[in-house]
C-alpha cells in the first residue's frame, strides 16, 4: 500500500498534465510562489534572534517548507493554492516555528505529514481544527510519547481487515506494531503529560482490557484451537453438509476449524451456503467454543515474537491501557504511524 514515485502521465477529462522544471499548479500558483509566501509569513512573524541563531532558524524553516511543498506536490498538487489562505499560512507558520526551535528530524517529519493532510482540508471542519491543533501539540511531545499514542491507537481503535492468516498476522506485528514498542515509557509522568497536552484522558477504572483479549475478540478466526472430526460429528450430526465452511486448523493441521474471521462473516457464509437457522446456531456456538483462551493467545504471541514481552508487561502495569485518546491524540498517532511505516490511514474514519 506504499506509493512509489512513478514519473509518467495520463490524462482524463478536464485534467491538466504537469511536467518539467517550473511547475505551475491549476490555481495559478507556482512552487516558487508557494515557498515565497510560506517563508515571508515565517520571517514576518518569528522572533528576532541573534545573527547565528536567526540564520539557523531560517535554514530549518526553509527545509520544512521544501519538504512540505515537495510532499504536497506529489500527493495533492491541486491543493498548492491553499498557501494563499490565511489559516493555511498560520498552520505552516506553526510548523516552521516549532521545527525552527529544535531542529529535531523526527518532529519535522511528523509536522510535514500533518501539514500535507491539513492542506487537503480546505473547508473549516473538525478535521481542519484538529490538524491545526496537532501542529502545536506535537512539538510538546517526545518520541516515546508519540509512540505511546500510536500503540494505544492501534490496539484500541483499529482492526486490520487484511489480517486473514497467521503469516499476515506476523507481518502486521513486524511492520505496524513492533516499530513503536522499543521506546515506550512506563512512567506515569509520560501519560500525565499526554493528558495535560490534550492528547487523551486517563481512565482510572476498567481500562481497555488485555492485549490478548483485544486481539482474540477482534480476530477470533486467527485464534482457534480446532476440532477433530469426531467432535464435529457430535456437534453437527451430519458433518458432510458443513464441509463447505471448514478448513484445516491454522494452528494444528490435524484438526479443522470454521472458515470465518468473526461471527458476522460466519453468518454471511451460512446464508450463502443455504444453512437453516438451527445450522447457523450450531456453527456459531462451535466457532465461539473453539477460540483460544487469553493465556493461550498471549503464549502464542510471545512464542512467535518474544520482543512483545515488554509490551504485554507495560500494557498490564502502566497507564498505557487506561488512556483514551482525543481527536488530537488520534491525529498525532496516525501521523506518527505514517512517519514510521509509510502506511497511510484515513483520519476521517475516526474524526468526522
């Protein structure tokens, strides 16, 4: 799902191809014009500094501006004209100001990502407001706090519909979860600061439950212990009628399991196969009965990816599992996710 840079053109109705050195966007504003606007806004608003500091700050502002405009030109060239909009100018100034202060490359990557998404929001919506706020709040967070937001977001707010086999589960862990685990903090001050900045709120009781429970409930088809033919005959009586919804067990090829990721998928399979209500009820009961226990799910995770041991311990013992993200926390979590994985998520799913 990553987009490689491919230099070729195709045109549809009412479209304009762009190619060559000086590129002029449909709205009549060039890359150079957009950059000049962005830097003029920065120079007109940033505090006067000593000569050396001022030079360094301008260099950082120029770098962020170039990186932002390059990304915007690749992803949404029709939005370059938003640089004329006062609210967009203030957004880019916020990003320039924060990066000029620190020069932190990880922060710059994150701010550029948020700015690109902000440029696409031309109407005053909740998403636009959230992205504007995120530019300022992100600069108040450390990398480990951003990773904490992302881990919380992935475990509590997402479901990967492409995770349909054990290899895809392992691929998910390697690409999308483990990259954020190494720097997580167990200190309560980490989460107190996240709450102070408006990224979320701590829930003292209950929390989100265990990681193993959340995966078990979200992907029950991946965590089945399976049945012998004898067990299936005892439960279903006429086993041959149900072969269409059975596959070899993912964890034990000598056994069988129901071919569905969750109950909703199973009910659809039953309807497609013409099973009556009684048959559907029996299959749903079997499906639920076959699931691993939480302890078995955790053992499986630690067996295939021992590096998850620290995450399980931290989730159980810290505020990470007792933290509910705000819209700003979600926006920063997503930007941090894209920064590290290259995988883009649609903010509109969570922020309407």
